[in-house]
């Protein structure tokens, strides 16, 4: 059985311009201990997917228009707020992009770590402190016992993100969702944080969803990948297959348009055009206006995400097995 | 090749106060601390480094958007360091900048035509037919439709706004353009369009670029030579293939090793290569003594903690400031 099953999930937002669907018909499963990468650009719906799973979107303006999220056999999308609160932290935890704004500036990091522990487990104050020190040490904060009394502003960006990871993992969740966890960090620190996440997966045996716009971060971490574009999954594959045989023209474009250290290109293969405005998305395939392989049929209907080769699926009528 | 712009021993200090109200101390942040560099006509010099290393400050110093604390700047052989603003005007036409954030860099209440025309008016043009014609030519050159003239910045996507910023910088036909993280705020699929545009414009208008970025792959793609900055100092400069294939400074090696792999097959080897550099960049307010990288360097020696390494040139055109290179 899968740890997480997302089926036909559609999340809509009320706006002044009417209701807009941020994600549409998103379906995927995630096995225990697996790392799933979700890659996409702005407006792709990758963060809304995560926030819907976590039940963190306020209603209104957001509402789940259809579909469900099943975690470890429980349908989360029908849970009361109180029961969902119990799952957040001990079942599923989340790390956000901006560690400065995710930490409370007026509490020490020790207080924030122990607050999370208290919310989910009965521990003596001494045991809380010990567990907090243990977690900070594990995520690579030197002399953790001394740092418990530090406020967030006293830490560097990389250390703050380590603290966020320690808080997220304090109650040993079975799934960690990391939304652009390294985007705000410097390159050398980004590499350290990604390595840390991989080590923690091995040690705690949790599953991870890593959300990013960076194909390099995906290449570095994921076992499986979902590629999202304008609110829909356009390709799903195991990591090797995605990089070796990308099926969707958008995925191919994403892989080709970035320069690489390993290979010199005289000119980058740019994807023409811009990302569609969520309020006025094109008819049919949403990538069609930018796609070099576009034919008339592409604009007639939204292509379904279909298995092309085994587990490798693409939402493209031009995609064929290689 | 002769240098279009050259800087020697350039420094920029900012005064700061820290500590609690009563025990407040003041100090000097040396954002740029003794930097010398030259950029040849038609060349692209890439400038990389992590946040707070002083790369943006250096870019602004070179074109005198901010005043240096010490050092000298020569543009086309003439010293411009302390030239009064009025006398600098002619030179200013020739030195322009493109900013990172295309949302914050454009006045939201001005029409695109006025935004692009403004530099021309400042430099004495009249708002007449020929000037408007220049604006239309610029729009065409950066790939924006004619009707963009009458719109406001918020009506455009990030990539298109960056095209407006580029048009504004180039309308005076500058020689040197400082590109300060010009693509890092853009979506991945749009970045390549802007990189290609900058390369095309360089060929057409014979521009010289200082290309500032934290993304080593983009810098490698667009530059001829690359300079690496760490805590206010340039630690290594070389022709790009040389720098990426044979980096001499341990910090350059760490930066290159930290770039995410392009293919999942290289994961394990990439990780083994970067295992040795740890920790974050130290605060620029209190940089380490000696070599500033010594707190994170896997090869640190006693001399590194005491003495600041001088720039040496172990191979022609390849400069580095590291005690390891001097002693080998």
C-alpha cells in the first residue's frame, strides 16, 4: 500500500476575476521512504499541491473542488481541523522556502522546537530538552545545547533552514514535504542541505516530497518526478527515465534551456513565449502555444496523462515510446 | 586587447552600528576590500560569489553609482574616480546597468515609452519624433511589440519586464553594461531567452559586460573570463575553461562542486567531491583574519590563519590568492 495517494485533486481559488483552478486533476502515489520530486515554474501549482495535502489553505478563498488525499489509509480531505492538526507534525511535516519568515522571531529556537514536541508527545521538560538538543545536533548545528537559547536572527540562513528541518522532524513524521527548501540559500549551503535531507531519509526512513523549480535539485535528490505546468501534471517518470528519455516537449525544453557545467553550448535552446496567466489559460494543451510540435488537435482538448512506457506517463498526444 | 575599464585597489567601506543601545559600537564593513580588475573591449567578465561577498557593490562602484572609499577606476584609460558628477556625464552614457528585479526596477506609473526615453531626455534629447523613433528601434531590438510603448510595467510578465529594463539600459548605446543578476528572478524557461538576447545584443552593439551572478552554470555559458569573490576580495580570476577545468582556489573548487548535477547518474561522484567544505559564509562584519576562507577550507595551514595571501599568477592569465599555490 502507498503511504500517500492523491486522486483527481482539483483546488480552486475565489478571486475578483471569478474562480480560478490552481491545480487540476492531480493524481499520484508515494511509497514509504521514497523521494518524489515535483518540478515546475511559477503558476504550475506545485506549492498549492503541497498546501492542499497539508490542509493549510484557508477556505475561503481556497476550496477542494474535487478529488481526495489519502495518507496511510486515512482520507485527509474529509478530516476535521482538530484531527488534521494531529497529523501535521507527527504524520506529515513541512519545510518552507524562507526560513526567516517561518520561524517566530520572538521565541528562541529551543522554545520553538520544544513547542512542537509538546503538541504531539507527552515528554518531561528534561526529555523535551534532550530531544531538542539531539535533533539540532543531528541536523548539523554545532554546540546545540548552547544554541537552544538563540533567537532566529542570530543564525545564518543555512542554520535557520537546519532548525526548520529539526522542528519538522522532531516528531518523526512519515512524510516530509520540502517546498523550495534551498532556493533562498547560497550554492555551497544548498548542497549541504540537500545532502542532509538524503541522509535523514536513510536514517529516519521517511518519505519526502521535494518541490523545486530547479532540475538540478531534482537530479540530485529524487527517486521519481512529477513535472507540472499551468496547474496540471504533464509528465511522471522514474528519475533516470526522465533525464534520459523525457517524453513531454515541456520537460525536454526545461532540460535543454539551462546551461550546464558539463557541456558547452554556443546558444541556449530557449522555450519561446511566457507562462500562461492562470485566469486565461489557453484551450486544450496549456503548453501548446509555446510548443514546437503543436498540431491542430493539441488545442482541441486537454490531453490526459497516459502511461507511455510502463510507469512513464506523459500528457501529450505527440508523445510516443522511443 | 586594451582595457575598457580598469580598477586598482578598489575599496568600499560602509559604517555600521551594532550591539545594544548603551553598549553600541560602530565599525566598518569592508564590502569591497582591495579589488583590482580589468575588462577588455568586447569582453564578458563573469563575477560570481555568494550573498554578501560584495559582487553587486563592486559592479556599482565600477560605474560610479556609489563612490569608492579608496582605489582608482579608469575608463578608456582616463581616471574617473574622483571626477565631479557634471564632468562625468559623458562617461555615464557609456556605462549602464541592468538590475536583477524587473518588478522593482521600473517605475509602475510610467508608460514603457517614457521609461525607455527617460535616459535620452536626461542626456539632452528632446521628446520629439526622432527620439520616439529611437525608442521604437530599441523595443524592436529587445523583442517587444510596438504597442508595448503605451502600456505600463504591470501589464508585462517578468521576462518582458526584463526586456524593458534592457532597452532602457541600452538606449544610450553604452559601451559597458553591468548586468547584476539579470536572470535570477526569472522563471527557468524564460531565463534562456534573456541570456540569448544579451548575447545577441553584445554582438550587434559591440558591448562589454560585467555579468554578476551566483549561478555558476549561467556565468560559464556567457563569460569569457570569470572572477570569483569571497568576503570582499577577488580570490581567483581566469579564462572560463581554465577556471572550471582547473580551479586553484579551494573556494572556487567548493563552488563548482556545489552546483547541482545535470544528470542523476552523477549524484554519488558529485557528493564525494564536495564532502569537505562545510559551514556557512562568515559574517562580512567580522571577516576571519588571514585568508578569509580559512574557517571553511579543507586544506587550512597555520600561515592561512595569520597572513593574508597575495595574488599570484601561476599560469598566464590565471590569478589566484591562496597560500597553497604559493608554496607548491
